[in-house]
């Protein structure tokens, strides 16, 4: 049986996550905001820049999804959009705190070692312009399947990025955020994979 999401519960939960993210940012940044010795490493800066950009596409995909999908899929899309909007605000808050640009000149150049990614290459899991156009035109069951396929691939990319940040960052708050992203997105991957299987469709290839 496909698990059902309680729409009211997921929206309230996502709203609480947004409040928590804002509170966490304030608690992390305020004590040392004027400390000239406090800096973010290249990994932490790159992660904040690229993951917030990566999250931007989740918000775009959720807003592009047709309104005639089932309440279950709509609730899931809204839940992910709200949660990731809060995380975007937090990560861009880190960047603003140190007067750093919101986007990287060379995206993904911070991923090294076992999580190596070619600097300047597309972020893992991102949907193409053509795929987003297809989602905008899709309706009903077709929209649901394509949305789940795009979001599953997108989450797999996000998990890879967050795992790399957790492995290589030194700032405790950045590492906690990365681990929370992994935990949250792995959980959502399980739900979305079940929903996609129930629709007799397969995930898109990754990477």
C-alpha cells in the first residue's frame, strides 16, 4: 500500500522547519559575527552557494507542477518546497554574514576526494530546461510521474552534495545542516520511490 501523507500535518511540519531554520541561523551567526578570525572554508562556501542553487530548482519544480495532481503529490511538493526554502534562507544567510556572493564562479569545484566533481560541470541531479518545459506542459498522472522522476534524481544529487560537505567541512553548523539534508532527502526518496513504483514507472538514470 502506498503511504499517504496528511496534508495538514506536512504543511504544519514544513512551516515549523522554516521557523527552526531561521532560529538556528541566528543562534549560529550572532555570537561571532564581528570576529575577524572567523571564516568559512572553501568547502563550506561552495556548499552553501551550490546547495542553495540546487534547492532553488526544487522550489521551481514544485511551483511548475500542475495543480490537477492528487492531493498526496501536491502535499509532498509543497512540503519539499517549504523545507528547502527555509534551508536556502539559512545558507544564503551564512554567505551574507561574510559578504560572500550567493553563487560560485566555478560551481561544484569544492567537491573533492571520494566525492570529486568536475568544477564548472552541471550540479548532480539537476533537471534540464527541456525537462522543466515538459513538466510545465504535463497534466494529471503524466505530471505526477515526471515530477517524481525529476525529484528523485534531484534528491540523489542533493544527497551526494550534502555527504561531501559533511565529510570535508570543519564548521559544526555546516556539518549538522549537511547531515540533516541527507536525513531529510533520503526519507523523501523512500516516499517518492514508493509513489513512482505504484504508478508503474521507473526512476531516471543517475548520474
